[in-house]
C-alpha cells in the first residue's frame, strides 16, 4: 500500500475543498440562478444570506424537476431549492466526508465553518482521488451508519486500519492520532443517537448547551487500540434553582452514553472518571471554580484529578465552552508554581524503565509478565507527564505530547537537542507499544502494554535505552527547575 494512499486518513476536508462555483443570495430568480450555473458549468448553486449562512441548495435535479419546461423563470428560488442542506465542517476528517457522501449518494457538499457559514465546496470525485482501490472499502466500514450495529463495525475496522498504516511505515503517533479521532467520532455519533433517542422518548432537547470532553490519552490524541472511558460534560451556566430540573436530563444522557460506549468496546472507567459522576459533569463556572480549588488545596487526590483532567479535548457539542475552559487552565496554571511543584511531587517516582548499568527495569511480581517492560508505566507515562507539566508551566495550550514538545521548543524552553531526543523517544516507545498490541490482538492474547526486551533486535534495545535515558534526563531537569532540588 503506497504511503501516499494512506494519506486520506490524515487529511482534512479543508485540504481538498474548493471555492463554491455558484453562490446566490436569497430572493434570486430561477432564471438568473440557472444562467449562472450554466455559465460556470456548475452542478449546484448554494443559496445564502448576507452572513454566508446556508439556506438552501439548487441542484441540477432541482432544475429538471422543478424549473425546466415551466414558465417560472422570474420566480424566486426560495421555494424551489432543496432544504435543509447537508453540510460538512472544514475541520472534519476527509475520510469521514467520503463515507458520508457515498452513503447519501452525494456528488458534492457545501463546507462550513464552526459558525455554519459557507467556506467552500467538496466534490466527491476530488476527494476519491486521494483514496483508490480497497481503501474506499475501508472508508465505508469506518463511516458506517449511525446505529449501534454500525458503530460496532467501525470499532472492529479500526484495528485493521491501524495494522495497514503500521505496515505502511506510518509513524505510531500518527496512527494514535487517527485511532483517537475514530474513537472521538464514535463518541460524537453515540451522543447523536442518545440525544435523538431522548427527544423521541419525551425527554426533550438538551435543556442548556453543553460540550462532551474526553480526557487522558484520548484528549492528547494518543490512544491505543482499546482505551477505557475518561469523559465529562461542560454545561452552559444556569441558575442554581434550575438544577433539579436540568441535571436529571444530563444524568440520563451520561448513563446512556457510557453504557453505549461500554457495549462498543470502551470499558467503563474503574475510577469513575465519566460524566455519570457529578465531579466530571459541571457548568463552565463550576468547572473553573473546581480547577482553582484543586490548585489551591494541593491534596494528593486533587492533584491526581488534575493529572487526568488537564489533557481534555472537546468531542461533541458547544466547543466554545471547552475552549473557554482550556483558556482558563492555560492562564491559571503558570500563576501557581507551588501547585506545579506538588504535581511533580506525586509523579517523582515515575521514571523511565532503565536502572543501574543501563539495565532495563522489568516486571518482577506478576508471573504472567515477569521479565517484561511495562512500556506505558516505564515509558510513555513519565514522558507525557513531564512534558505536560512543563507545558502548563509555560502557558502552552496544546494537549498532545509532540505538539507540546514543539511548542516548548519554539518558545525556547527546550533546546534543539532535548526536543529532538524527546521526540525520538516518544516515536520509538509508542511504535514498540503499538507493534506489541497489534501482535497480541492478532494472536488472540490479552492486549496490554508489556514487551519482552529479548524480542527486540540489538539496535532496538540500544535505541530503547537511549529513549529511556532521554526521558529521565528531562525529568531530572524538571525536578531541579520546579523544586530546586539538585538531584
């Protein structure tokens, strides 16, 4: 599979959209609209208001069915166009757009921004040029219809795609990002089903706007194949006296969402980090107050909550609520150096898996994994934690580990050498971890984070030692910077 073909899973709609060929205002006549379509050889005209909000679309089929051979040329197209209009966001994944258009038998779709304003047009034949042959079949499986049965097929196809990309030598962080995007898309589609189901059963629409967020590896877009649930709700503010009438809707929504995700292969979080728990279901002002309280109290449990929370990412609903919360965290954390010091304190023992004489630190207690390295506990975790703390210290809003390293390097808080070593360490450890998980899954073994170092080549073992050393060197620097300790 040529590497260029797998790019369809990493491109966005904006990368392939074009300017809409014909855009006409409300009130335009049928005659002038059809004339502009003919002059531009366009198969559709998008009808908008003065703000660019889409109100309808006039297609060639509309012309044939509703206008041709009828003397209505001067009639406004408002009553002739098709509405409502199916649209797609510019920041949506290209493969999702292809799958949706194929299911709906659409040759073109207007592209909108977050505010619903027209920004371009996506033509299916242009998008399909990026995905040839059997990749289209993979796309169809990954974009199955919104039903529990369809989403189960999406989840199953995810592993096959990860294997195809891995075999195509796509770096593991890129595969993780795509796996995370598919998981987050499943969240969105589950919530669409849940909200529609609740409305049909008499619960009504959401009583206030809200955003669903994912935390942990999903928020960093660094998920592996079978992550558990770490999610929450950020609600728009409402009066305290309305709580008894509003919160039951969100409790029901959270319970339905988490049950559905569990059935699709996202295990319930054993620690209760889910929107069903009121700790993770709050209005925006309550979230801000809770985060500020966590930073002040410095209790170990509060610090652990912060560790889970700080990587959050919105996946559905009113993104502005989550973005405002992210801005609050980004602005508040650098003003609380004692909090960051305490955060490092609870993570101080989280070192990469190399000890004296460059020997790997392996599992000793668990007979099933004796002699193996826990690549999460001894690799990705200490790296992601340390980079997160340093990013919080310097007001970096990014959540991904590599994105944080790049941002810290750009502002001079990581040297060229340090940033290069940490990037290489992250790519290597995540690659080995993903390779082992794929092998475990395909062999029918439990999928976990353990690797037997004896299965590595000599070169891989040396590279892993270098990666672990880079992580520990960085953590030693952070200890000095954050706590003042010299060793």
